C-alpha cells in the first residue's frame, strides 16, 4: 500500500518542476511513511510514498527495468507475482528485488498494455515507457485501489488521492454541482466525475494511456460476468467449490513480510476469514474490532465469540460520540469527498488501533454484494415478484385507488406500506433505487430550489444502466449494479480510512477469479427464502460458530441519528443553518429547518439526510473555502464534566500521533 503521483506535460520540450512533484508526493505522507522517491524524465514526473510490505529493504520506487527504459510507481499488491516470475525469468528478465512491483515492469516489457490482464491483485499504477514516450495508468478490476486524474491546460496530473492533485496547482477547487442529485439520492457519485470540477477518477478495470501519436486513450480490460442459466449442481457441490476457491484467495492475501491481522466485525464474512486465516498462520491471528456504547450499535460480543473460537489475539476499541465528531473534519480531508457512510469514522479508529500492532489487515468487504447479503435485495425481489402478480390480478384504476388509500394511512403504518408494491410503481427505478434513496426525487424537489440543478442529472442513470445490462432476475441484476457502483464507494472508504492510519487493508472476497465464479452463480444459491448468503453459510458452516452463522445481519450500525437528536443537536443547526451554509444557496433553508426540527422532536428519523448535508458543508469548508480541518470544531451540549473510563478498559492513547483523538476502551483478549 502506497501513494503515487505524477505529472505529464503534453509538450515534449517542457521539464517537470520537481518542487511541484515533491509537493504532490508529500501530501500523501500518511499513505507511505516508510520511504519516498521521485523520477523526472523531461515532461514526465513520477512520485511515490511507500508503506513497506513486501521486500521491505529492496522495494523502493519509482522502480526501473534492467536497462532503465521503463519506470513504474505502484500502489497495491500483486498476489500472483510468485507465479509469474519464473516464466519471466525464463524469458531472460533479471530480477533485482523480491518486490511484486518489479513483475509489472517485466510483464509490460513482454505484453505491453495488456500486462494488466495477467495481474491478480489490487493495484493502481503509473508506468512510463521512455523508449516509446508513452504513459500508462491502470486500475484493478474491482476498484480496490483509487486513482484520480485531471487534465489542466497542456498537462495531465494524477494521484492516489485528489488532495495531491490540488497540491500541484493551478487547479482551484470548486464544487461540481452537477453531482448533487446523485449524491443526495445514493450517497456517492458512481461514474467518472468527482465532487471537484475537472477532477475525474479512473474507473475500475480500465487503463488510461497517452502517447504523442494517439493522445489520451482509455481502454476497458475487464468486465463483470453475467449469471449463467440455472446450474445443474446443487448447493452443497457449489459450496464445496466456493470453499476451495475462498481458501486459495485467503492464502494469496497472506503474502507479507510484515505482521498482519484482521478487522473482525462479528458477522459471517470476517468470522469466516478469521477461521481460514487461523489454519494458515503459525501464530494466533491478531483481530481488531470497534463498537459504541449504545446497544443498537455494538457487535463486540459476537466479535469476541468468533475470536475465542479461532484462538485469536483480540483487541477492540469503543468510540464515543464526542470522539466521533471530533475526528470527522480530519477524516473528510482524508476522504477527499463528503463521507458517504458514518461507518467510515469507526473504521478509522479501529485502523488506528490495528496500526499499533500490525501493518496489514484483511477485511470482509465485498461479500454482501457478491452473496446478496443486504436486506434491500430481498425486499426489492419480494416487491417485484408479488407486485407482478398483484398487477396481473387488479386493473390499473383499482391499483391507483389502493395507492391513494396508502397515503391516507396513519404515519406509523404508512411508513412501511408506502415502501411496498401497493404504493410504488413497478420497475427497478422505483423499487430498488427510489425506495432506498436518502433523498428520493420527491424530497429533492423540496431541498433543491434550483430546478435546472435537479434536472441536470438522473441520479440513478449509471446504476440503472448496469442493472439492465445484467442477465438473470432482479437479485442478480442488483448485485451486478452494486458491485460496480455502491461497492466501489465502500472500497474507497476502506482505502482512505485505513491509509489515514498508515495501514494496508486487503479484501480476499474480491479476488477477481473468485468474483467471476460467484457472480456467475444463479441467485437461488445465494438467497433461499428468508436466508441470505446461503452458499457462503453452507461453505463456512463447519468453521463459523453457529450463533454467528444464523444471526441477523446488523451491518456496522452507527448511532448518528441518536447523537444528532441528543447532545450533538447544535452540530446540525450550526453547519446546516448557520450563515456560511445559507450563503451557499444550495438548499432551501425552510426545508432544511424542517428536517432538523422533525428529527430533533422525534417526529421523523432524518439521521441519514442530516449526515449527508453535514458532510457536504464540512467538505466545502475544507476544500472550497480552504479552512484547515484542524480548526473545525463540532459543538455539542454534553455536561461540562470529565469523560469517564470506558466500561471495556482504559484509554489506549492511540491518538497521540497523526492528528487524531485517542479512542478509549481498548481491551485485549489473549488467545
């Protein structure tokens, strides 16, 4: 795990300014505290910050091939590099390191741009071919590692994080207002655009190349497969195959010359990884968990159960509301864009805890999208199936009358019935996207006073395009779309929050060969009645404790709504209705006032909506207004008394370095 940056000037007579390149590189110091390097070849400059994981002594970057004609900087890990190396050596390539990055160089010499098709891992890299005067940027198939770029005048800037591009100048940060409808509906931006005008992200499974003859050219080298027809094999046979493939993926992800561990949530995904890791490591697995004191947001008991079953060396941390909001501005800076999910914040705290003991962690990210673990998948499929029968039995006029009656139901009942086929139009737009939007389009009409701004972008366009291109029924179509949109945002959360603590996170469930196998399986192997992740549960049933195997999914809950209704009410009022926010003119003040008042009174739960608006305002203060994140304080109404010791133990002190507060409550559970 590292940070990469670069400058390409389209004028071959220009020479990259080393000071600009170093400024970009060192903005990413948190991504690579173990080393740094620069390479300049006239109009091209590459920069690198290193977190040393493989070949700690010999893997410095930028790295060159044998004759100094090709240079590369890479962020990530190539898990199959030991398998690729012998054939490359047979062809005459001489390795000077044990680094997986060197394999990219030699593979490029043999296969050119198509080298990415042989790589198995997580990566974002930039490669300069000095002989052909050609730049190649590449991102892994699932988007595990980030890569951003901006074409400003006669040059191309690129980096692992947007803040490094801004550090180069002359780009002046400004809000890309066109993305607001999608952000407000889905929490994120699914296409190439970002919140910054003129800054784009290289999408997963793509390369971006430049040469004098061809200019900029983008190529897609991988596509998610669509589902096969119903398989003749049964659940047990496929579960056995899945187990074998998952074991191989976990084994490959243990590649490391430094200590590694696991983020343990207490769910089936991370508990299964723990059991598989425990069989392959000579010492107890070091596991790390995070929770809150609020019962509805605490899965620590399940994490302890999984840790005991696997003989793990377990540690955990409990985060308070005060610590959560104190850290938030700094974490918005780390994420570069408004934080979509409140779970990003506790992820940072558990990353800080893990960083005191290991340099690499495995996580269960991706399993829910692959194995249809979210409840919204079941709800949507149910609405579609029952709704089709309902539409066939009742004429349109009678269905409209029923929908009107639903709107007249008491609020408590209407809240649930209004989200069913009785009130919703048929189709994925309504049943899957609008039904689970934070700000549905009806709410955006009240929130966004500028009609042109609302009309500028269909918030569901990219998701619907991917949904419709997939094969199979609604379940597989939802998975197909989410793996290429929703999951990519989750992976950015994973990357940026772990790198904020200078720790590498790996995702074995997203080994691309495993993904190809699971994505092509029929949906009846993943959802069986009310049972989600059926094939994964079957594959892990002898490894995961039964209470975890059969428990209902919680999904890393964070009590933001409770906090914004309680002691942190002033946060919403100051940052959503204060003078600075109102001067921006983005949102209708009376509607925002209504959201805040209804939430405070308990008349409605607007926690997710207030969260998005709050993060957008913090983001604008940091990146548009230029305010230092360290000066932003979020007020609360707690009594002015000292915070007591956590029920789980003493303060860890892990916030003593790196600009973050010290979470309380680390507790170690020996194997």
